[in-house]
C-alpha cells in the first residue's frame, strides 16, 4: 500500500508573500536589536548593518533561485536534501526549526515585556503564543490579513518616530568609543537576526500561487523594503542619541522620541513583535510539516486539516513547545542561539544554490554566514554547536535504526 503524499493549498500571491516577509523582518528586531549591535560596534553600527544586508541579500538571492526550482514547503530543508544530500537537508531543517523556535520565544517575550507587568511576563508570553497558534490553525489567509494590519501600523509608528527624532534636538554626549573589526562583525551577526524573516517566504512555497514567479519576486522586494526601514531608523537613532546612548538603552526608540510619543512607540513595538511571532510560527510549522512528511520527525505531524488546509498538528506542536520555552528561557539567550542556528541554515542554502549556478553570490553568502556565525558571543556559538551536534547524533541514530529495520 503506497503512502499518499499530502500537500497544502496554493492561496498566496506576491503581495501576501511580501507582507509575511515584512512581518517577520520588521518586527523581528527593529525596536531592540540596535542596542546590542551598538554595544558591539559603537560608531561602526552602520558598517555592521551594511555587512548584514550584503549577507542577507546573498542568502535571499540563493533562496529565491532554489525556491523557483523546488516550490515545496520546507525551504532549505528541501533544497539541501535535493542538491547536497539527505544529511545536509536534515541539518538545515534541524537548524531552522530549533533556531526559529528560539526566535518565536524571543518575540513572545518581547511582546510581554512591553505590555505585561513584571512577574507576569512569561505567562502573558505563553498566552500570546497559544492565541496566535489558534489563529494560524484557522487558515493561512487569516494569518496574512492579521500580518498586513500589523505591518501597516508598525510602518506608520516607525515613520513617525524617525521624523520626530530628526525634528528633536541632539542629546549631548562625549566622544564615542572606537570600534574594531570584530565588534563590527559581531554587530552584523546580531543585526542579521532582524533580517532573516525572508525565509518565511521560501518555507511557504507549497502555499504560493505560481511559486517559480512569485517567490523570486517577493523575497528581494521584502528584503529591500526592510533595509530601507532599518537604515532610516539606524541613522535617526545615531543622530538623536549618539552611539553610546543607543548602546545604553534597552528600548532606544522609546527614549529617542518626545516623551508624549513614547507610549505609542511602546505599543508599536509590542505589535511589531506580535507580527513577527505570527509569521515565525507559520514558517516553523511548515518546516516541521515537511520534515515529518519525510520521516525525520514523527509522521503524525504530517497531517493537513481537511477544512482549513493547514498542517494543524505541526502548528499545535510548535505552539506548545514555544509556550513552554517562554516559561523557561530569557530573551538574550534566545536571540543569540537563534542567530547562530539560522546562519547555519543559510550557509547550507548558499552551498545548495552554488550547485545550481556557480556564481559569486552563493560563495559570498556562504563565507558571510560562517564568519558572522563565529563572530557572535561565545555563549551563543557554544550552545549553537551543542544543539546542532545533538541533531546530528539524532540523525545518525534514526538512520541506523531505519537501515536495520529495512
């Protein structure tokens, strides 16, 4: 008896895919990532942003080329398997699932940090995750509509904040600290965390109409718009607060605007993180679905809801895992670990793209991912290597069992 390969419904157009990418990238760190980046790079913050953008562009280009050839859910999990072999596809999928699960926890905790009183934040974060899981369960089109609203509001808040910062006087400050190449690279690795949302477009390949045309268009559009927003916010923050001011504040945007605007900025930050979390859960559940369908995760997760057309068991599993994580982890650890794991994911994407077209883009992307990953704080590198090694060990164990049973 042959297995029936379950597939998802193609409902999303180019605009929908761009919105989901923007919801992931703009909400992923624009309100918080500049603080650790400024701590690492000081006056070299913009150089770090430029390096992160170049690596992100290479990754996006490689992902778009691959997605046009392999328009299935799973992103680099599929690309690595088809171009490099089953092990590399598995490693990419493992890195994406664990890294982006940590990102989900980070975004849920960010939402709670802006809206919940101290002591209640983990519980509010867990409630937010479960609520968004329920929204995704009802169908991807509802998720796109919610993300479109969130992205629109976030962009309005950011535009108003940038204008207000340039109209305000510049804070007094002494000479800024000098920067080093290592500090700039570390800031680029941290800033990359905020750019990485375009992976969500590729992981939705099985739900996009005409993926060979839609995905290669949607990814660079979303990335380009995000870069413009990030550059505008970074320049405004550096002008208003100076590098040392940005580095000293956990919420620099709220402090950089006039006092009366601060509540609006805080509300916008919570909403942006909410939009990012919505798209993140969507992407992680699709990769989980693809890996389960291929037997690398429990096959019970490879089910599509007969009415809503979504991988409902994978979505429920991801939502429950993230809800538990927010009760056990903190924001800093989640961000650092996520960056390392996702850079590993994109390194495999670039290696896969090189087998399609041997050009400079995947080479630069691969080298950039490796350099930025090992420029991150030591704790992030160690924990990232440990979890990836655990994934490799699990793969070897299950592979041997599968061979023995056959």
